[in-house]
């Protein structure tokens, strides 16, 4: 599909005037190594680096290189050396200027930063460093993530402490990295307790679903969306299945086994949602077709991928589906994340074109033909 990236991101920027736009899935530090040994740049206090290579900000013309083909290979690269190298390149720089430049390029206002706990890691030192890097920049919000040594009966107090110390607004669970086997009975119990504790403390949950390749052990792990069908999820907390269960799966697997199970899980648990982070067009088009607009939330998986790239892939998939582009973007980028994660009301915005008379609304035409 040929779409003009600049034209479509202009559409998002037009929409941004009336609706705050969100990315709920950005990792402030690289999640497999969890390296946070960043040094603050001497000439720009909002940029932090691992080594002395210069920072290059993302540019408009890079948008034309984004692969919007449906033929793209979506299987996971399983060469640990190459993965480590790519991850290191993506994360040589971090900080509010680095992430802010990506948000600006895409037309996004606010972002949720997701640290990920390794199996036995005390994450608090890293949480402190991340909070210090992004301190005072109101575009960025933090989630927490709980390592396995925290016992089930300690979860509520652990989450309360993270709320108090770091103002976290969500809990990230990454079973593949934290090594929780959601297919096992003990794994299911752990996930239930993590979600239950989050519900008690009032923190929505974002949970990785799908495959991951873990470079340190040279193995794939899977958190299958089907595992959540019989997991007890309290109604009082929003649970977002990151990647809609599709991460690392082929288009054929998504079609034949993931989507039917995802639909069952979403139907059974009415307070669950998906994010579209890190997905390529073959997966995205199927998700956009299959899942109710009110259950989809925008996340990118930056900095592994540029938020603008995922946004353009989302736009391409909506256009392929034939759904109303403007309505889809308003829900996926703004209303759904505002309601379920950021707890901000956007539906009664007096600047909302839907809430104004026709003559006024016609002055701002959000639709772009093409
Ligand atoms: Zn992620």
C-alpha cells in the first residue's frame, strides 16, 4: 500500500489539537540487558548516552524508509549476537530529549515508560535512575515491574511503595523475561496474584503476550494469549495484552490459532485490551479487522522501533480494513489510553470536533483522502 508518511502524520498532528495522544509502550532502557549505565550529555541535559557515539535525532525523511509491505518477514531473528548488537544500537541514547523527539515526529503527546524486571533482579535502583533521567518532564509516566523474589503476600506493599516513590501509573509484566511460565499452574497463580495486587492498588496492567527471543539464554519463550482464558482477572482493573498475543508469530499462525483465542479471551474478560506495539503490517491488519475499536490501544515498543513507524503501519492497516480512519485514530491514540491508563477525560473536550456545530466543525477537516 502506498501512503505518504508526512501527509498521514500531519493528520495525526491535526487530531492532536483536539485530543491528547498517547504511546503506552516505550522502554526507557533496553529490556534484555537492563543496562542503565548512562552518562548525561554535557551539552544537552536531556540526552544520556552509553558510549560516545553522537546522538542523531529522528528525521522526517527517515519516514519514507519505513517498510509498509505486507510481505515483510515477521519471524523472530534468533541470532543472539545480532540481537544484542541491534538492541545496543537502539539504546545507545536515552532520556527525555531522545524519546521526546520520537513523540514529536509521530504527533504524540504523552508516553508510558515500561521498565521490565529480570527474574531475580532488584529493579528499584534502575527505577530510581530512570526517574532521575526523565524527572520533571510531564510528558513521561512510569510503570513498575516486579521481580520473582517478591512474594505473593508482599505484592500489594511492593506496588504501594513504587507508587509512592516513583508515581507509577501501571504495572508491566513480561513473563518471558521475568521467567513466569503462564502455561503452568504456578505461573498462572503468580500472574493472578500480580494482577490482583495491581487491582487492589489501582494500577492497570500491561502484559507481554507472544514470543520473545531471550539473547542471554539463546532461547525463545512464549506467553500464549490462550493461557489467559482461565486466569482470574478482577473486573476493577484494566489489563492490556501487549502485541495482542501476536509478537514473533507468522501471519499464518496469527490467522489460524492466535486470533480465535484472542477473541475468546477478550470476550470472556470484558476489561481487557490489546496494544499494537512492535507489530508489522501482516499482524496489524488482522488485528484491526478482528478486534473491536474500543479494545485497541496505541503502543509502539520504542526504541526497538520508532513510534512513527508503528503509527504509519497502524494507519496503513486501518486503510486496508476500510474502517473510518479518523474514528479509529481518535479511539486508539487518545480515548482508549486516556480512559484505561492515563485516567484523563477527553470525550467532553470542548474543542472536540464531535461536540461542535457542523459549521464550526467544517473548519477543521481531519479527513485526508487517499
Ligand atoms: Zn515491549
